[in-house]
């Protein structure tokens, strides 16, 4: 070929047409692909996989049962409910067996009998109070100071709430609870949430608050005349003694000593 001359190449028409068609096809960007993935598309994919899983499980079911249920119509919804019910029953049985197992290796029925007997004794009030010769209200010398102060912090708000609702002085109510429950240490109190032994003895309560509320209703119903004393804790203590609330002859003195020792009268002022 001489210099300065150009040679034209003949391109087949089919190849030109293919190149033009390729150039006319729009190219999808990564953004467009991600934009097409919607929540509906994801849910449809999940539903398809669940259908495949259901078919596989159904196949295994008929395979393991040797085709016994192949010609029978089964309600898979009912089968699912039955499976859930069986699972719950089995789970309860496992928990029950674990809880009933004795920690010391002794059979559960042998350890449960003494415990039931002890609880029954506590409910009947026949078990002696720890630290006292009889279930009498505690004197101030019988009480542990640290336990009393913890008890006051625990129930001071309850005593004040009951005072606002029923009119029972918080100081008197707190003192009664302290001496009658031995600041919450009496076995009967621990076993039955009963912080006011007499005249609420031999009763079980779901919570200490329920017991405190029942005591307020008892005072309002059976000792209505005491509410004329206002917040005078000395008159309240004397009135409870004279009304026969407790048979302990030193009950009035025990209440006043506890109130004055721990300054419970300050609860009435708040």
C-alpha cells in the first residue's frame, strides 16, 4: 500500500446491526438493582422458601409413616396446635421434675413431708417464736436494733399511707407491727406474711401490704372509738390495752417504749 492512501474495510451488515442493538440496550446501574428490592419482594421470597420447607416436611412425614396418611385429609393447622400443646405439656413436666428434685439427693417426697409439717405448725401458731419463750409481743429488750431500723425503713411509707387513708397513727401501727412480728423476724410472719399476730392470727396473706391493709380495716371496724384520740400514741396504746386487743398485760408499755425509742411519732408529723 502506498503512503497517503487509505483502505476502507467492509463491515458485514449483520455485525453492524448487532453492535447498534447492543448500544441501544439500557445498562442497569447498581442503584437501579437495589431500588427494585422491596419489602414485598423479600416477603415473596420468604413465602416461597416456607412453601418449599413445608413440602419437604410433608414428604418426610409421609415417608416416615410409610404413606399411611397419604390418602387421608389432614388439617395441618390442627396438627400444628397439637404439636404446640404437646411441647407445652412436656416442658411443664420437665420443669416440675427439676423443681421437685431434692438438692441433697433425698427423694422429693421424703423432704416435702417435714416441710409441709413445719408450715402447718406455723399456720396453726404452735411453733415457738425464735428468741422468745412464747408468741407474746416482743419487749424492746428482745428486739435487735439493726433489724428494727431496717423494718422501719421498709414499712414507714406503708404506715403513713394507711394513716392518710384510715386515720390510724403511723407511729402506733408501726409499733404494733414491730412488737407483734418481732421486727419481721417471727417465723409466723415469714411463713404467712402476717405482721399483726393477734387478732389476725392463723391467717395467711399474699403480701405484707395485704396484711397491713387488713389490720387497718380491723381497727376501723372493731375499735372505732380509738380514732377519737387523733395521733396521740399514748392514748392509742392505752385504749388498745383496755379494749382487749392483746392479752399481754404489758402491751401498752411495749408500744410506747418502741415508739419513743425509735422516734416513731415523727412518722405522724410527716
